[in-house]
C-alpha cells in the first residue's frame, strides 16, 4: 500500500466522501481512515435534498450553489459505483391551516423562490392521507440513498486500497510545518471529517458542535402507495416495496444512540394524525446529526497547525451542503480562495486554547 499522499481524510461519511470526490476531480492523492463510527449521522439520514425550509417557507442558505455542485457529484458517483443513488421525488407540504396556505401563496410570488415552489395548491395527492387544507409542491427535490452511497463507496475505497479501517489514534499523529505523519503514512495535509466524533478530537474539540439526536422509523404500509415525499410535522419518505421512512425527532440533550419509546411514540402519534391506512413498524434507529448552533458548516484551518483542516457541521442537510462545503474547503486550501466568514472556523477563534506542548 502506498504510504505517501497529498491528503489524509479522517471519516467516510457524507463529508468525507464529498472531499474524496473533490480531490479525485483535481488529481490529488489521498487515503481515508475510518472505522464506521464516524458515519452515525450519514447512514441514518433521510437523504433529502430540498431547497426550501418547509417550516418557514424560506429558501435554504445558498440553495442554488449547493444543488449546482451536489447533483453532478451524485450523478458521477452513480456511474462510478454502478448504483442508483439519486431518486427525483417531489416533496409535498401538508398544510395545517388557512394561514399556511396564504403563506405558501406569498412564498410562490417571491422572485427568488418561484423556481422552487408550485403556485398551485393541490387538494388531493393520495386517498390515504387526511387533509383539510391541501398540499403545496416543492420543485427540484429528491432523495439520495445515503446508506447505499456509503456502503458502496467504502467498497470502492477498499478495492482501490484507499482506506484504512481503524479507529484514528491521535498518539500516532505527528504534525510538522508542511507535512503529516500518521503511523507509517505521510501526507501533505490532513482533513478531519468525523461528524459528531470531532468532540473527541483534541485538535478541534473546542468548536461548538452540539450534536442533535434524531430517531427514525421504517414502516410497511401496503395500501398507502405513496410515490412522493410528504412533509407534515414529520417527513414520510417512500423507500420502495411499500416501505416508508418516518422521521425525525430532534433531541438536543440525549447524546446516546439508543432508540427510545418516547421518540417512537412521538413519531407514530404525528403519523397517525394524517395517515388513514394500517401500517406495521419494521425498524427503529437513531443517529447524531453534527449540528452547529448558527446552522453553518465548520470549515477551515487549525489555528496552530498549518497542515490540519476540518470539514464538519453539515447538520440536517448533509446531502446538499456536503459537496458544496468540500468544494469550498478545497479552494481555500489549494487555490487560496478565502472562505465565507459564515463557515470559517475563525468565527470561533476566541474559543481556542493552544495545546500545552511542555
């Protein structure tokens, strides 16, 4: 196995994969270090890409730029991995009141949102969905099969001998002015893309990444026959074969990955408010989203060690923002293009305390 690379990437979730693909497209060499634990958010993600914040009917931050980078990357990955990843599914917002209908009409008239919002309110999309106020259709939406992506990409990395499956051991890391040594591997730079695990990273654990636990349920509903994504107080996402993903909860206090009866009851009670047909619960899982309070990614260079970088904080919209963030970090590192202050970790420089090396 080759031991000299341009980059070491720690983590093979959505962030790590996005940076791998960015490096590949720029003919840079790399090796990934990952032991599956860093994927706890990515493998349980709903995988939606949606340019609209459906709670407030506002546009997602830099939605156009994110989609322009993300969708071609997933298309290229489908060809490279020979798998189907991108499912073009419309998203329908179930309105709970006349006020929400009016807000939708106002949103559809805004010039910056007209490409993402249908002006029509649809009164019926499925006989098994209760509704009194109709539905609004979001345009340019879809779902990435994140579990398949991560599984097949890991296989690809193994075949190319580009992954070392191990827990990253910081005692094996040596940082010089212009190089990195990790065990027998040397590289010019290292990028940490560990998701929530960054809280155990002594180099970046000062950053305020406050993981948000999410629980999701898979149901079997043979009579439903829903072929769109439905958003009410929860998302209902078709998976095929009459299976649907229901999610997700948001828990800012519980930092375990244990599923809870409280989370299950919350999801099912919300589902029962709009679903008419019978269903069976098949699966119940939990993950930890790498969220930041200001809802922006954590990108940039370590304040002390020049060859050390971070790509993290993708939050709840990882499939959209991951490729965009990877692209911006690469341009920052290789092309000296400044990072937007909103995403640069320098915004938290006041929290950093230099490591005592005495």
